[in-house]
């Protein structure tokens, strides 16, 4: 350790500094001086941007127990030790621009964490334990290699901002639509072909950015009154992976894989399976204990899960839908918003309804 660095850390420990700036110090290892002799119990904010760190010490939580903010942007960190979970007071963690391929499940132990930034790493998945972060307000996992987001994210009930731009996402878990405080969602430059039917149902969500998802042609009608970025969408034909398409005029709009059927005016009565699911849902919702009295073995797993998180809710009457939808298409160029785009978009808003009656009554502009 060079003398200037040693002096900076020594003074900070002696004078009980709360903030310590070790940016641009060409550090290859976490400074031992910071951890020895009982550590730095007064330190709350540690900034170590633009170094060459490859890992973190196992005793970080023991030696820096009052750390609130840890800023490790632009290092070469490949592994986060499980001991990260011992930083029980940590509120902000920035690991952007590193070499992370895995986030350890102990991340879920950071019960005070409010801001987590993991942009520009090599992550292929996020641990389900991320759902344990009930205080999390900001999550940015842009510029990784993610193909899915964990369903458990809906348990992050304080989440306000979620960004997953420039990944390989093919769909979004419908459970995200239940996040009560989500204000902004950005999933640009992915491989999305469709969006959850309930996206935008909650009034809190006001900003949705899906630009450059080239095979995305349909937006849930709830988004009509929101701020939506969709440039580049609808500029590429669907590939063979799309299982279910809704065709309107000469446009084909992909629907989520979970949908088993598309209702039309020629099928005024929903399928028997859909009617049974709606009956079970209504019965248990009005019972004293609700859906909780159902056991996972009482229904096939996929149907049991649907009762708690339906495919969506009718865009007209809000009734839950489980296996079949009745879609109604509104090309953006046929709405009052057309003047904003000069004929340069193929995007449509899609209303998902539960019956022919609701399909006929729904009006996007009313």
C-alpha cells in the first residue's frame, strides 16, 4: 500500500470519518488497513470507483458494520462473497461495470437495501432471494445477459424504478404487474414479443419504455394513458418461436404463451376450463380464508398458480382471466395520437377482455 493511501485511511479511522473516497487508486485488493484493528465502525459511505478489485473480503460486514453505501462501480469484481449479507444496514450498493456472472443468494439478507445497481455485468439470472428485499426502491440490471426476470420480484413491494435494458428478455413475469409502487419500467433493446396483459393497470406506473423490441407489436390498452417509449417496435416479423398470434387486418400480434385460447365472436361461451377456474376463484375469494385454504395438490400446479396470479384482468370489467382472452385491437395510427408519429409506427393497443359482451362494450377512448 502506498503511503498516501495508508495516510488517507489512517486519518479516516483516527478521526472517525463517515465518508471515505478511494476512487481511482489503482487498487487490486481491498485495503487491509481499512479492516484491521477492529475495522472502521464509524464508516457509513465507502466509494471505490475505477479500481481493479476482483473480490470483496469475507469479513466486510464484521469490520464495517455501519456501512450504508458501498460504491464499487468500474472494477473487475467477478464474485460477491456470501458475507455481503452481513451488511445489515446497507441501503445502496453499486456494482455496475464489473465482471459479475452470479449474484449470491445472500443478497436477499440486505433487508435495508433501497438501491441496487448491477448494470454492465455478465449476469445470466438473478437469484429468487432478491424478492426478500422489501425496502428496495431502485433496481437496475441493464446491459447483462438476462433471459428472464425472477417472478419473486413482485415481492419487492417498495420498488419504484426497474430497468433491464439491453438484455435478452423474451417476456416479463406477469407478477410484475402487481407491484404497488412501481412508477417507471424500462426494458428497451430486448427480445420481447408481448407484454403482460395487466401492465399499466395500477395508476402508479406512469412511464414504460420498450423501445427497440423489434417483434413487439401490441401494448396493453392500460398503457394508452401512460408515457410510453416504443420506437423501433414492430419493425421485424415474428420468428417461429411465437406460439400464439392474434391477427387483426394484416397485423399479427403475439400473445403470452400461458394463454391457451383466443375467444372470438363465433365463440360466445368461454371454455369449460375457463369457467371452472372462474368459479373456483370466486368461491374461494369470498370464503373467510380466501385462496390460502387451497393446497398445491388440489389442482395441477399451473392452474393453482394461475388462481393467485391470473393471466390478467378484463380491461373492461376487471374480472380475472385464466386460460382464454378476447382481444380487441386499436392501431395507434387510428387513435388521436397518430399525429405524433407521422405514419411511422405499427404499434397497436390491445384490450384483453373476458367475454364477447365486454369486448363489444370496451372503448379505448372513453
